[in-house]
């Protein structure tokens, strides 16, 4: 593998070296869910999509917990490497690893015990509870595997091995696609078959990622000297906004399921299941750009190379803007075809779905920038600002607007809530950057001016 120097090699070369592997690693969960949705939609039907959408918040929690420790530890590992502190860098990795494994095992036991009650709370009813549990029981048995996948990917990328991350994710995703089809159609295993394929794919990804530690120089040595409880707090502080973003996405799905069922009905839930999967793909791509820039920005920020930080941020901003506009253009031009890919839609579903997808997914042109900026704040030690951004765009605005607007405006306003929330957040970030004179915000302010 080509060894790059994050502090010396050309910024564009380093960024694009990390970009594709980072996008591939962030796509892992969205690909699993997307394939499950496509196969279930055609093999089980619209109720299967509704059941999968009800369970989806669990996947986002898995993502969030893995990224909480993976991004948190990864940023600190890169920053310490930039300052030449190899011992401290290793301590952050070991402490994060032990913490995430312990938490994953405890939470898995709790979730498995209360799974049916949790699914009912998330919106499962008599029509969907059987399908939700058929899928969810299999997935939940392997919850620690999904959490570890999301932990190891950013960690290994920060350890300068992005190609292994890409290899692990692509291998697991390819296997999941093949097994999904085999289990659901020829073997007629239904929701359980789709879940089993997803589990096998994720286990494969974790096994491939774990090969990074086979080499002698990468082997993990866990002892009382490498674990420090004092390092848990800074890890959580650095990664908390990543957790908030993922949990917020799950909470938005939960709230929207309730409101859409109330104001639009069952066809609205089917359409929202399709939208949720499209959003997951968009989020994966946008997070991939942010995570490609993250180790480079963190390392150069730790080494006080501010000019390199500015250039990497610029490349990331241009890339995420192109991706966001391109995604929305595809959805806008081929909306009906996108819906038909997921489910055998009748005229009623199409009449609800076409305007809904176009309005909701216009957010692709704004959320991409908000995600990148939040990741930038994490990388330059502005964790509190990153957390504020995540809370405002993920929780406060969406919750308030989802409950207030449908009561005073036509129900279709529900599809516009996320774009409105993202726009308000972006305006707030621009105002903050313009009125802040700190060194860390100089690069950000320059990007808004150039835009």
C-alpha cells in the first residue's frame, strides 16, 4: 500500500487517496439496508418495507455508538500522531476499543430482552410486529458486530490503512447482496433471510478489518498501562456529535413514522420507507467525504499546519457539493423509477411518492455541507460547536417543525421539514463563522465567502 505523509504530501493527493475508501466504509450500513429494502419490497411486499423502516432506528444507534468511539478515538489518534505522541495515540486506541466492546455487550443483552416492547414503542402494530420481530431478532443477536464494524472502520482509516477499510466493506456488501437474493427468493426465507444475509455480510466486514492487526507492528497489547479511564472523557467529547447525528436520524424516522401515519396514512409510511433508504445513501456519501477529510485535517491541525487545513477543507467542500447536487438531480429526474425499484407501486403510492421524494430529498443540496462542517469542527477541537450543530439540525428543529407545521398547514408540509431544518442550520453556521475571529474558523469563513 502506498504510504502517504499527511503533513507533507500534496493536499489533493492525500484527500482523494482517502476519499473512495472512506465513502465505501460509510456506505456499509446504508448498502445493507438498501439491499434489504429492495429485496424485501419485491419478495415480501409493502408491509415488509414498513417493518424494516420501523426497525431502522436500531441500525442508526449501532452506527452512532460505533462512531462515538471510532471517530472520537480516531481524531485524537491523528492529532497525537501529528504532534509525534505515538504512545498517547496507542492509549487512545486501546481505551476506545475496550470501552466500545464492553458497552456493546451490555446493551446487546438489554435490547434482546426487551426487543418486542421496543419495537412496539417504535411504531409496530398488529400488521407489522410479526415481520419486525422476524427480522429484528436475528439482527439483534449480532448487535455488537454492527457496532464494531462502525468502530473499526474510522480507526483503521486513521491508522493510515484506508484501502483495507474499503476492501472489508466491499467484501461484506457483495456477500450481503448475493445472500439476500438467495435467502429471500430461491430459499423463501422472507424477513429472516434478509436479516441473516445482513449479519453474515457484517461479520465478514469485521473479520477483514481485523486483519489489520495481524502484522506485528499493529498487534493489540492490552494491559493496565495502555488503558486509561482518564482518556474516555476526551474520546466521548470528540465523538459525541457523530453519535448525536446518527441517533437524531433514527429519532427523526421515529417521529416522522408517527406523524405520517397520523396525517397521511399507510401509503405515506411506504413512501417514507423509500425516502429513508435514499437519505441513508446520501448521508453515507456525505459522511464519507467528511471522514476522508477528518484524519488529514486533525493531523495537520495538531501540527499547526493551518494552510493545509484550509486546502483540504476546500477540496472536501467542492466534492460534497457536487455529490449532493448530482444525487438530487437523479432523484428529481427519475422519481417514478426510483419508487418502482423499491416496491411494486400502484397509482396511489406514486401520487403520494413523486412529490414527496422531490421535496424531501432537496435537502441533499444542504445537509451535505452541514455534515462536512460538523466534522470539521470535530477535527479542529471545536467539539461543543459540532454538538450544538448536531442537536439543532437533528433534534430541535425537526421535532418542533414536525409537530407544529402539519397542524396549521397541509399534511404534505411534512415532506419539507428536513430541507427547512437543514437550511436554517446552514444559515446559523454561516452567521457563526462570519462573526467568529478564531483561527479555526478562518478556513470555514473563507469557504462561505468563496461560495
